């Protein structure tokens, strides 16, 4: 069994910043951040792979940054210049350790419960 738990969500005014984080508690080749609003599909925002490659969707590119603190095994998402359309439930996710790919469109195997981000 595995557990992923996000933290760092909250309410912020447009133009503000938030930092989300989660601790996977194990090794994964591919991890990422996604978001979802009620009635809509989950949107892949960014991925991080252990070979050092990061990928971003068009909307958050240039505003969001994904990184892994290897000392603490903490995956973070720095969110800057937030906009009202960024309001959503944000999820930390991971694929199986043997997954050969890490793309925005890939399916994930493990999910956290989500943390709410509200931008007014």
C-alpha cells in the first residue's frame, strides 16, 4: 500500500502565490500534479521524472514549477501569479516505479486525496 497526501492549499487573491507539497514515501519514476473542478475531467498540469525531465501543460507553463527535494523526498508545486481559473482541487499523483513513460496524458496509479486551491 502507498499513501500520498497533499498540503499547502488555501485561498489567495489573484496574482498571489501558493506552494503545494506531498511526500510519496517511496521511489517513483514519474510523479505529477493534476487538478479538477466539479463536473470536469482531471487536467494534468506538470510531471517530474527521476531522469530530470519536467513537462508542463500550456496554462501553467511559466507560472508553476515542479521540483523534488531529494533530501526529504518531498514533491512540491510552486504556484505563482495565480488566476481565478486556477481554482480547483489539486492532486499529487504517481505511477508505478517500473513505468517507462512520464507524460501529461499518462494515467496514474496512485493519488492523494487532494487539496483545495481557491483564487479570488
